[in-house]
C-alpha cells in the first residue's frame, strides 16, 4: 500500500478532551437537543482542559488518531479560575511543535465551548471532522503497525 | 486478577433505538479484564441496580462499567449502587452512550454501535486502573473572622454571633463604623445615618460572642477552610485600653493638630484622637507620625494629664495568631482620585468638593455644625452644581463601571440643599439617571418635582474661577446647546473604587479579584457571596459598588454561609485531588505558582541515602485546599504529581484503548 493511498471506507478518528464543567456539559446539551453530528469523535472526560498534558496528545497521534480537540470553558469562565489560560498557551506551543515534527498543526485544535453551547459543540465537531477528513489519515508519528 | 463487570443500558428505547445494546454487551466480553457483561432496559431503575449488585456477588466483580447516560446525570446513583453492592464507589466508570452517542447519531445504527463499543472499551481500560478512594474529613474550628468593621462587617458579625458562634472583627481604623459613620443621611428615607448605625455599633461591641480588634491589620493568612491560621498585627495604640476610661482630657490638651481623615480634612483633630465622637471603642490612639513626643522626644502632655495613667509611649505592635473556621471579607471601598479631571479644578478650587465632603458639611457634628457653608470663605452657597459620573462610566480616564450609588446620593444631596437653603438653585449635570431599588425612583421624582432640582443632561467641560464664583461650562445635550452656570459650590459624585490595598489582601488570603481590584465572587448569579477559596466569603462594597441595603443584605447572606459551615464538627473532602510521589519529586517548585488555590507547598523531608541522612525539598498537596483541577500534574516535569481518579496512566489507557 502506498503511503499516499487512502484505504477504502476510511473514517477519521478524532479524540476530544472535554472539560467536565463546560464542554462535557455542552456535549450533553447537544445530545439532549438531538443535534446530530458525525460519529467520528470520542469524548474523553477530564476535570479541566488544563489537565490535558501534551504527552496525551502526542500519544494519541502515535496510536493513530487523526485529530485531537481540546475543549474547555471560555477564557475567564474556567471552573478552576485559570486552567484554560494554561491550555491556551500550551495549544499554541503544541501546534508549533507538531509543525516542527512534520504533522499538520491543524490536526490539533483547542476550542472554548460552554455548558450552554450545544449548537456550538455540534458546529465545531462538524467543522473539525470535515477538516480532518480533507487532510486524510495521520501517518506521521504512528507506531509501526 | 481484576474482574470488570460491564452493564449496557437501553434507557428504554433512548439508547436501544440507535445502538445495538446486545451486540455492545457481547463485544465487551472480549475486552481485557472483563469478567461479565450484560444489557438491561433501565439500569438506573431498582431492578437494574439489583442486577448490578447481584452480579458483583455472583461473578466476584471488583470494578464496574455502566454504559448509559451522562455521568453528570447518574454517576452518583451508580456510585451509591456499587457501594451498597460492597465495592468502593470510585471503582466505577461510565461510558456515555446516550447524550454522546445514540441521541446524536440516530440514523446510523452500525456506526453508532461501533462508537458505543469503543466508548465502553475506553471506560473498561480506565476502570482497570481505578483505585479505591476514601472521603476524608477535616475538622472545623468554630470561630469566624470578619475583616472590616463597616456596616457590612458589623452586620455579618452580629448575624454570626447571634447564631451562637464566636466572631472576631478586625478593623484597620481606631474605630468601627466605616464609611457609613461619615454619611449624614441615608436615601431614600433620609434617616440619619448615625442614628441607625451607632446602635448597631454598640450592639456588636457589647455582644458576648464578638471580639472587636480595632487599629489592627491582617498580616498573614495560612491554612484552609475550617482551619485558617491568621496573624493579626495589633498596632500600638500607645494607650492602655484597660486603664483608659475615654474621658477625653488627653485630646483636649494635645498641642499637635492634624487634618482629620474622618472629616475629609475640613477640620483638625489632635495627634492623640478618636476619629469621631461616637467612636467604638471610644478610647484614643496616638498617631505617632504626627505626635510631638514621637517626633521630638519632648511633650508628653497627654501622659501628664491622663488621670488613669493610661498613656504608654513604650507600647509596641503586637502580633497574634488565631485559628478561624471561616473568613468574611468586608473591607469596603475608597473614592476615586478625581484630580485626574483637571478641567473640574478639584484641589485647585476649594469650593469644588466630593460627595463625601458634602456629607460632612451637612452633618450636625461636622466641621460646620450642619450648616452648608463654602469651604473657601464660609459663605452660604446659593447656586450649587452637582456633577455625576466623575470617574464612573469613563473608560478613558476613570472606571468603565457604574458606581451604582451616585445617582441616589446626588438626588439626596440636591434635596438637602433645597431643604436647608430656601432660596438656593440646584443644578445636576448627568449622563443618565439610574434609580432601580425600592422607593428610589420615587425619591428622584420628588427631588425634581417637589424640591425643584434642575437636571441637565450633559457633561461639564470646564470649571473656572471668576471673582468668588465658579463658572461651570457644559452642554445640555437634550437642547443641543452649551450652558453656563455661575456656581458658588460644585459637588463631584466620585466613583467608588476598590481599596488601594485590596489586591494585597486577596493575594494574602488566596482568592481572585477583577481588573478593578474588586473581589471576584465564585459565581456572579448563583454564588454571589462565596469566593473561589472555600471558607472565605464576601460582604459589602469590596465585591463591587453597593449601597447600604445591598451591603447589609450581602453581609447577612455571607453570615448564613459561615453559620452553615460552623454548624458542622467536620466536613467531608472530595478524594479526587492531586497527590505527590515524594520518591520522584525533584523539588523544583514549578507546581506551586500554577495552583489557583495555593494548595501546594514545599516541605523538607529527611531521607536515608547510602547510609547517610539527607534532607531535600518536595512538594506537598493540602487536601483541604486542592479542588482537583489537575493543573499541577501538567506543570510537573517529573510526573511526580498525579490527579487521583484522572491519573496520567488512566487517561493514557483510555487513549490507547481508543486506538486498538
């Protein structure tokens, strides 16, 4: 199989780190409101977006995830006061690191989605799924398979 | 060997309509560690819970995964369920296959089932690494501290004391009373401020449960909810409180005159003084910066005249440390420095004064004995101009916020001028008139209709002196033309701002403040008196501009929170907090500034290495303060810090399980 070739029936796999207080609740609200989005995302609950160690993101890319989204409370609304400010800084650094190692930095995204923003959650998931689909499978950093 | 039980809920047809639950349960049987897997119509209902409890016994399960609705909904339910089934409640994980799967993917059963299977696999991978956690408890010291002895602090202290708890009130000034003591009358009823405040001051001073600690400041705050160790600096009063009878001979004879802060420097006080006649405690202090004895070593008149020998020049500041269960911060406000508005000539023209100066001018015990007289020449002013929003609602030179009280106190001042000086004219320059509050708008309407104050919508551009008059130039934006008023006196409604040392106190106790240095409440609507630091509450204008009724209401609310806390002997703590692995902690201290709750400290431990005892620094987490956000775990370079229940290993296991 050539490196460029995209396998048949390939579907992007996207990992979403959702903070317990805002984005996880926003995703719950999207469900309650029956807002549909593609089933490509897997939500992993963390207490705060500031809990997401860049190591987790690297590991996800190594294991073959095609995209990673870290989502938390809006700046200034963090349940833990300052957690998302750390996320914001790490996100910018992380994108530069990914670019340096040859991964499209757009595969890693950070978004602010509050507990009342079900429609925004749907829109973000739709958008990211389409973007990652357009980029094709992540072949860099993947462990030998 | 760990034995995981997996339980897939149909939620009636909520999940089962979009996800093939039997298939998910079947697939789960092949996951590592899974000993039992089944599905049921309603897992949260009693038969469903019984099913789980029975399976724990029959299949010797030691960890449980429930795939159903959001954990935000039923995690407490299932934790209780497995606890009564004999397992530690934290050995549960939930896979959210309703809100995050069936409800959002109703039309693609195959892919929804696949996704549900993966979510269950992630949950199984995580639960294999779950550890049993126990809720611990921390004891609560049944004593409260109120910082600030203004009306908010007094009210909070009284409410807490009346509920039967001991309260200490720390006040920076020599007397309690705060800003309200300076005010003459209160809107909208025109009650005399002192008449309603001083009885409360006496009540709080005489309350058996209240200790007043005046002329003192907070030096250091350590500890956490239930156990704050607070160091208080009792400044040297130079007067023995026990011996002094408050007779007042000393300040009658003292030769050093100093402008009185209480009278807004419109009157002098002595170097040994009480701020105002109704001061509590009504015992003087010596202002050492201005005392002739402390400056030159000669004088000592007060000591000679004191009939009880209470004056003691050798007194020194005293530091005392007390333990408190809860803290109410009620430090109040300062006034905006209006000298930034050069065009109004404040400081240059004596007859341009602030609202607080005006309060003293009309007060019967003030510098003019309640007669409205111009500060410059003592004449009775005929034309009085009020300018509102000086410093408020001005992003460029002042503060962006509305100070809330100025509209009402300016209306009050206008009424009082018209009442006391019959042939006077009152002009009020305003941007908007904001009078929400019980009886407030009616009061404003009376000011204009009954008392004939003339309200002019527009800003003042310049004030200058012409003879003994002040010419006020401005614009009437409703008529669209310039106006000029020949005024005898101008009163500026200056903005309320946070205390100059507000940030210092917040940093000392460890809670947050906004860009204006007002203290931040835990939630603007649902937790308006709490701070983000457990056990610390807010009352009065330190949290934002407030009038007296609002301050009193907030103080009582804070008192209820304190009483709720102090009514318990001990409080349970959430076990999902950070923990340090001392063996690999390098003691770099990177985690300390990251923690928003000041929950991490460095400590020194002793270790035996190669037969020698060495000591080294490691981080330590205070379980009373840690809220479990996990920010420190990411800052830790050696991964010595880990967040229980959301450990690095658990999250990585989930990531790995997703990618199989």
